[in-house]
């Protein structure tokens, strides 16, 4: 006796769902062996960090059109990309940092990278790229780039800064025409 059409559809959907679950399970166990940002092998799968932020309370915006360069393989503060925010006693705030900049990553190595990270009181903000948040890769031409970070902090005065470095000391990380927007949210 033939199966009713609705039962065949339900069995087909159930099989598709089982395949999807099995595929997702395999993906979570896989590793990206050579990530395109120059970092170490990374597991495939979500690592989502959710931070609840309320309305914007204040925003401190700095801009500069003076180029600076570095070839430091150690993270160093970008000149003037630092600010301070105050959170009232007994409260917390969400800090959002947006960096936009014209950058170039120049040098003899075709596969080098220029990295950035945002810190609050010396602690990396989310997303934490473990030192491999590539803002630019080596092609020698200047172009516009952006990154946004977020972190919830407690009461007190907090130092927010952007640091940068290169993968190899022969690479020059050029930064110009930047905007550094630090906003404080409930």
C-alpha cells in the first residue's frame, strides 16, 4: 500500500533535518588549517559573544589626517588613538569603539598582514581576534578600512586605546585619515 503524500513529505523533511544536524556537527569538529588573516589554525563554528547595550549616552570622536607608520611586530599604541571614559559609581556601561582609517600594508613579503586591536584598561575588546584582526593585507595600495569593538565595563574611569602591529618587521603599516569613535551606552 503506498504511503500517504503528507507522510512522505514529513519523512523527507526529517531526513533533511538529520543531514543538516550531522553536517553542522562535522563542521564544528573541523579546523581551518590556514586562516586568511595569517593566524593559527582555527576551529570552524560559531563563537558568538552577545553584549546587551542600551541607548547611547555619550560619544567621544577623534579624527586625524596626519599619516603615521610602524613596522613593530609587537602591538603598540597608535598615536593619539586613546581616550578615557567614566562610568558612574555602582553602574556599568557598554563601550563601543569604531575605527575607520585609510591604511596601507607595504613590504617585500606578499603574504604579510597589518593588525589592530582595541583595548579597555589593557584588556582586549570583543571580537577578540587573539592578535590576528587583520585591518589590511600587503598589497601596497592605500584604501579605507573599518573595525568595531564592544565591551561592557563597571564603574570607574577606563582607558580605551587602539594598538597595531605587523606580522614581519620588513612590513610598514601606514595609517592616515582616521576616525576613532568611542561611545558609551547604558
